[in-house]
C-alpha cells in the first residue's frame, strides 16, 4: 500500500462522529440521537486544520456553525435541487456532466468533500441513498460531448471537491481536457484553501501540474469559498501564494449566512482582505432554500442592506463582488433597492439565464420584509417579461 501524503493523513484524522461533538460539549446528551440521524442523512466532517480555527468554548462560533450539524437541521422543509441540476444533466445526456449555459460545462467528478457546509445546495449528492448517482462515470463520453459543442469555452470541476482526487488521477483528467482546443478556462469549484491548505502546500506535484496546464491564454481558476475573515490564515496565505506562482487565478464566492457573516463589518473585512490577498471577491449569494438549512437564511431586504453597508467601505478592487441569486432560471444580480411611494422596491438584472432572451433584462418588484427568494417577490410568477419566448 502506498504511503499516505501529509494532507491525506490529516484528512484521515478528521472529526466525523456525533459522539466527538458531544465530547467537546457542542451538543447535549439529549440531542445525540437526533444529531446521529441528521448525520446519516447529511454527514459532517471537520478537518484537524479547520477544527483548530474554531473556538470550541463558543457554541455560536461562526466557523463551527458552518461545518457542524445542529438540531435546526431537523426541519426538512425546502428542496434538494433548488437549481434544477437534474434537468441540466438531462440536457447533456451524460451523468456527472451538466450544461445550463452554452459556454459552460459543469463536471462532478467525485461525491466527497474535505468538509461539508451545512447549507450545501448539493447535499443530495452525499446522501447514502443517492451518493454517486449524479457523478461522472465516463470521462471519454463527457469529453466527446464537450468536443461536439464548440460554444463551450470553460469547464467547471466541482462536486464534491475535485481537489479530493489524487494528483496522479487529476493529471490524466486535466491533460485530456486541455487537448480540447475551444476550452480556454478550467475552473475548480473548491474549498481546499478553507478546509485543508496542506493539500496545496505539501504536494509539489500538484503545483507542477497546475503550472503545466495554466497557460497565458488558457488559465486555471480556483473559485474558492470563504465566508468569514477567520478563515483567512497564514496557512491559507502560503497556499494562495503557491497557487498564484503556479499561474492559477484565484476568485471567491460567499453566501449570506445567519450567524456567520450577517454583519456589514464582517463582510467588509472579508472582501477587503480577499482582494488584498489576490483572491478576487466574485459573488456573494443569497442562501437557497435547501432542506435542513432554513436557519441560515436571511430575508432579501436585510441582505440588500448588508451588501450596501459592506460595499461602501471597500476599495475598488474589492467592489468587484456581485450580489447574486442563483435561481433555476439563471443568475440574477441584485442591483439595489429604493423607496417608491413609501414602499421598498428591489431592482434585479439577469446576469445569465437559461432563456437567452432574459440576459441583461432589468426587473423591479416590491420587496416585502419576509421575501427570501426571487419567487417570493410579488408578481414574479405572473410577470410577462419572464415568460419564455
């Protein structure tokens, strides 16, 4: 048996049992049975590195809230596929390969992560009853699909976290993708920097591979996921620096989360630090209505105020962040709000859309205090501008 690398040893020692949370005082004895059932439905895992960032004496620690299951997850209202990814997969005809927009193919190569965000919009992939069903089965078939669609100029590898794959396997995978001439960008949707930066710093072969395939006109992007400034550590800085020196472009996506970053000061600190570290603030998403994650959701009116307050204190580079709702119909940018005749209105723009006629369309609707999502806005479902042509 091959010797495990440093990052694999660290990953192997992750916290994965509800009893460990009980021993650390994070849950009560009376809650253990319920947490064990939640763990069966949607597992948890906390790497030793990330566990070291958590204040275990504080049950409301924002990083603990991100990765540890809570009793609140017993509320199973919501959906397991808010974005309609099953339909995107059917459009391609290839398992593990999705195509929502003509320029992008999304690939799901693996059904595991370094740790599991409790608000994950793909938590269906990690349920034991369905695990692996939507994962890529045949790279050759997926490549044939991509080759047959010259409109595809970028590939998004996500999951499950693609950096969970061994470097030797990634090499075969990425080199084959690089042979497709019209694919200019390879994106990794990953939380590796957040949860296990040693995956980067302890693997020179990975860095060599990334340097090989990230060319001046065909770049590799890491779209990271930091939600709180406490996740930006010296280890993250070293790993980020190694990636940048290997030609990788770094960006970041965040999510508005109750109890984690529902403060303009926290968001302002996060966005400014990301920009300073060379990790472009890219999107911040309105939290979707995913089963078991209702306790993270924030009303749109509050999210709008948070975003406005946070971005007022940003430098120009950090201001590149966009406030987005990743809706079934497309990516909807939140432009802002204003008062009209004593009533708050929200202004939106289709940043991307399944129906190309909607791209760039600006919409406005009344904004009730208890609207959490696009579909909650009065008139959305009857608005003729949103009907397919």
